[in-house]
C-alpha cells in the first residue's frame, strides 16, 4: 500500500503528464512510486538494464533517469508496449473498416 503523497498517481502521474504533453493517459503510475521501487531493487546495480514490457505511459524511463541522477550510475531502460487502444477507439476503428494488424 502506497501511503506517501509522492505515490499519488493522479498528482504525480496523470497531472504530471498533462503538464508535459497537454493530455492525460489512462492510469499512469506515479513517477515517484516507480522510482522508489527501482531504488530498492537496483540502486546497488549501477549499470542495470531495466526492461518494462508494459510501458504504457512510459513512467519507468524518467524514473530510471531520476535514479541515475540521484543515486549515480548508468542504468538503462528499454520500454516495450503493444499499442493498445481504448474501447471507444477500437469501436471507431472497426466502424471505419479497420481491423487489428492493419497498418492504419
């Protein structure tokens, strides 16, 4: 259970992304919750490679960069996502004649 105010996903996830890119994202994690998780996991591994297969909003990358800046190191991060679309977007695309796997 995350009780620290810095772990608030709305303030340090949704609102932060709105300030940076001008729009929101469905359920982004708090930058600081991810940072704390990484700190306890890889702070002693200064050249760790972190792979996030559910990258979504991409929060892991800035958390790794913050960890490198604050704790030192040259950790790297690879983000992977499947480019899911929302239910409404999927419905609109189907109505337009598109199917999963189409280039469009």
